[in-house]
């Protein structure tokens, strides 16, 4: 089986496992394998020297170092899957995974631009010009620090009242690993959420009767910013802004709790304390 055929089979697996669409893991894999197919599409299998040539092609594309590393990781993961499926020679994956990541300052790859939090003024300027539903979604994301994927698929049955306070247990990207996420809802956020909570099923349904995907949610925000010549920020920067605000007032552990991260670098925080910090942050800032 040559690499064109192998990639085609793997993408079918990805569509089933990750889903299909412009902001899915499947789409990221499709981008990652382009230089592989251009260079070695008609070749059976891949060796370490060939993988290095694929990485060199990515370097010529002026991609950020972190992006190159991530794309090579996806190619290596492809061959792990292929080896499990007995589509390539045993040992292929073990050989490919020995290629080390590009290190900061040790390659010609450029460093990624540091992501900055969105400013309160930039967020408000966009919110003022968004349709009501999207404006509320942006406010809720900022006040909770939730991921876009959790926000767009929020449902009424994910919210429960405990000890007189509303708690949101959203679906999230590390759910399949058994990680539980609890987001306490503060008074400001509750005022925005209250009109939506009585709805059955999905909370945030647009006028065409469907829900946004993380990608379409972001694109709607970008279109508004472009149309009105506003400062650009992304939904992920809302999470960053929320974390910066909480960290400045309450410390890094509270910011970790609000964002639902499992660790601060390598340090694990006791889950009970983590939820308590998130609840206190919600009372003060949300």
C-alpha cells in the first residue's frame, strides 16, 4: 500500500473518529499530510530520512516551529495507526517517533507569535455590534472561561443547582480521558444565561434553527470585526483574558481552576480545592 492509499484510509478513520469539518482534527491531519503526499505519495511506507525531508518542506513553508512539530506528530500518529492495522512494516512507527521536535533557537523555524489576551475594550467593541445571541455567547465565554466547543453545544441538562449556586458540567475536549469539568456560574453570567436555561435541548440556537460549530462561531465574530474595522481577537483569547484577570486577583491556581486545566506545568492540584477556587472566582468575577 503506497502512502496515497494509506492516507486515504487513515482520513476515513479520522472522519469516523474525530468528525469532519474545517476545524476538526481531520482537517488538521489533511493539512499535515500534504507535503508527505507531494514527496512520497507513490512510495510504500516511510522511513526516518524521508520524514526528515517532509519536515524540511514544512520549514521551507515558513511555518512556526510549534506548527511544524505538531504536523510531524500527526504524520507519526498516522503510522502508529497503520502499524496497529498491519498496513505497514512492523517497527515503522518506532523508527519515525525517534525524530526529535525542533527546539527553540536550534533551527531555522520562526517562533510563533505570543498569543495575547483580548482587552476589555476590544471585546466590548465587538460585542456591541454582534447579534444578540452571539453577544450573549461571547459574554458567557468570557465570564466562565469555557472552551468554544463546550459553549456552542451547551444544553440545559448540563446545568444543576447545588447549595443555591448554578454549576455547569459541559462536554469538553478531554472528556474522553475521564476528566470532569465543573464551572460555577457567577451572578453576572447567570443574568445572561437565565433566558436560555428553560429551553429544551441546545441552549444557543440561531435563527436558522441550528447551532454554531466552534469554527462558525469564530467566523461570525471575525466577520463583524472586519465589517466594522475593529481590533481582532479570537474566542480562545477570551479564555486567555479570563485567566489573566483571575490570576492577577487570585493567583495561578485559581486561573487553572477556572479554565479546567488538569495541571500547572507538572503540578497537580487537588480537585476539591480546585472547584472551591473556581467557585470563588465565579462569585467575584462572573
